[in-house]
């Protein structure tokens, strides 16, 4: 058929990034519901909707929708809560969700991403033009500042790293192959009297989060 290309049926990464960038962690339920309704637009952005519907979904379309739905549900949990979530738990879940999303975007876009941790928070990077470029103006992967009551400890090969205030490259790599730099992050209150939250990632990109109590 003249003028038709399967490429036009693929989800647009920039659109997905913009959509998720609107999901702040204090959205009310009505705003979240409106955002979730936008998911219906992802696979059907062309005038060939009947044809696309008849041929079914591609694997990439299904993957993208599942990823977005998982991240949306994570953000809903952070926004709504159950009255028992602490600020520490929320920050740990936020970091885990962002790392998961960044890893999936690296795979989908065939790009290399990284994360640099500082005493104040963490920043995402993208490999561009033979150098690491900080994503300072990104809607979703901008610099994340930790609350002043929370401190972060970053481990590589079971050894804690001395975090610097100024960094120009990431310590943690999220590769387009789906692999991670094996890591451990501990988030704790500065008083550190009740334990901490531990995030670990292995070489195949699997992230685990668990509370550690003293």
C-alpha cells in the first residue's frame, strides 16, 4: 500500500518520555487516570488504525505498554500510599522505578545510560558523541535531590565509594544490552537508628529492593 510503513506504527520514545515525565509523585487519582487513558493512543497514532488492529500488536508495542503500566502503578503507589510508608521507603521505591525505566529505555532506544550518585542525590547520563552527557533538562531523568534527612551509600564490588559533589561521568552503567554494572545502594536516615533500604542490581539488569532492620 502506498505511503504505509510499519515504522510509523512503532511507539515514539520521545512521546513515551514526555508522557512519563508528567507523572510526578504527588499526582491525584484523577490526573493519574487521565494519564493512563493516554496509553490507548500509543499503538494507534496513524490513520491506518483498522489495518493495525487487524494485524494485532507487535512485540515491541506490548513491551512498551507493559513497561509504562508498571511504572505508572509504581508512581500511583508512591502518590497514594497506605499511611504507613515512610519518606525513606518512598525514596527507595522512586530510585528503583527510575533505574528500571532507564534500563528499559536504554534497550528500546539502543543507547547507553548511566547514573552518577552524589551526597545530595543522583543524576542520569546518556552516552552522546563519544562522551557522557548529563540529562539535566529531561522531564523524567533530571537530577533528583534527596531529602536532607536521608543519606545514600553506593557500593561497587562490595566496597563503598566516596561520593563527590561534582562528577562528570556515571558510576553505574545501564547498557543497551540490558546489562548493569553490579551495584548496591543503601538509603538510610542520617540518624540511622532503625535500619535502611537496600537496592541491588546484578549483571543481567535485575533490581531488588528490601528493607534491612537492625
